[in-house]
């Protein structure tokens, strides 16, 4: 879908509708400076604010950030706790986005998060639900495999209760039960562009269903060093790609 682009991008740049970012490299950023990993997460959170605003200013409509994976619980307890503390702090500050007409939704299994955090998540979602400049999806305790298993469970329950006929389950049925289709009445489209900083070239369980035809952009920059210009570079690279979706 062609959209009007911001002056920061060359004329004719094709904008991705949905951009996903795997915010990686916080730990290495801190280590390089001899600082504790949690300082890297603090810096990464600053970058999150700047880049989210820039995505909106460029005209991106859906922006998903991978903040904490279902596998990140394997980390030392003090690091997990520092990350959760940062979320709580940022959920207070994320309200600034509301002034910018950004709708905020969370994807992932929130039942395992602290009750206080869950409460703040719900209230941010409610307070921003009518905003329309951009939808920001924050993936917390998110895993693509968990999301698909969660959908399978919901579909199985419907089949048992007779609401769904097993023979009629299609790709569209599964899609309807993903976290990205449960945005309080709204649905995020498939992800067009996935950006992964820090030099790693893998999905790490991020949007594995939604990324079926996503374009990937990798950079060695560590997430805390990622600048608005780097987002522009990724979008320009995306714009030059030839997406065929299996056709010719
Ligand atoms: C990403 O940075 C943040 C989370 C996974 C929460 P990392 O903490 O993975 O940083 P590196 O990969 O160790 O540098
Ligand atoms: C992916 O990064 C998860 C987030 C950025 C939230 P990881 O650092 O956890 O991924 P791996 O372990 O390098 O694959
Ligand atoms: Mg990492």
C-alpha cells in the first residue's frame, strides 16, 4: 500500500505499513563501557522512545517492539527484575505518547507478569484506545510459538463446544486467534519489515507467523546507539526490495 511519506525520506519511498523491531544489544552496549547490563536496558528504553516517535513522524501505521521474550526469563533474576522495574517506570512515562495520538497495545502472555504491571498495561491501553496516528504494539513475555499454541488452544475449545467445525479451520481462522488480532477490536496487519540491530541475524521467536513474508533488515549497531537516521535507512532499504509473495 503506497502511503504519503515524510520529508525525511526521499520522494517515492514506499513505506512499510507494519514495522517490527527486535530491540537487541543492550547488554553488549553496557559491557563495552564496563557498566552493568541494566544500564544498557535503561539506555535502550530511551532509544525506544525516540525511535517510536520517529516511526510515527515518518508515517508508519503499526510499530511493534520486542521488549521481553518468553525465553528471557532464563536470565539472572536481578536482570529480569531490573527489566520489569524499567517497564513499570516506562509505563508511567509512556503516557507522553498519548499526547502524540499513539495508541498503545501489548502482545504476549501477560498473566505471568506482576499484577501492578498488568494493571498499568490495561490502563494505558484503555486511555489510548481512540488514538489513531500510529498503533504501538509492545511485545512483553511474547513468543511466537506461545502465540500459536495459545491460538490452537482457543480454536480447540471452540471446536469442542461446537462453535467451530474442525474441517473449516483455515489460515484465516488461526490468524483470528493470534495476539495481533486481539487489539481490543482491532487487528494488526502482517509485519512488512523487521529490523534487528546488534549484528544477530535471527528472529528469536518474534512474530514467526506474522513474518511469513516480512523483509529483514540487519545492522551491527547496538540498540542503545540506534538513531532516527538508522530507521530511515532501514525503510529506504525496504522500499528498494521487490516483494513477490510467491508470485512472479
Ligand atoms: C535486548 O538486549 C533486551 C532484552 C532482551 C530484554 P540484550 O539484553 O539481549 O542485549 P545483548 O544481546 O545481551 O547485548
Ligand atoms: C530477543 O533478543 C528478545 C528481545 C529483544 C526482547 P535475545 O537477546 O533474547 O535473543 P537471542 O537470545 O540472542 O536469540
Ligand atoms: Mg540479546
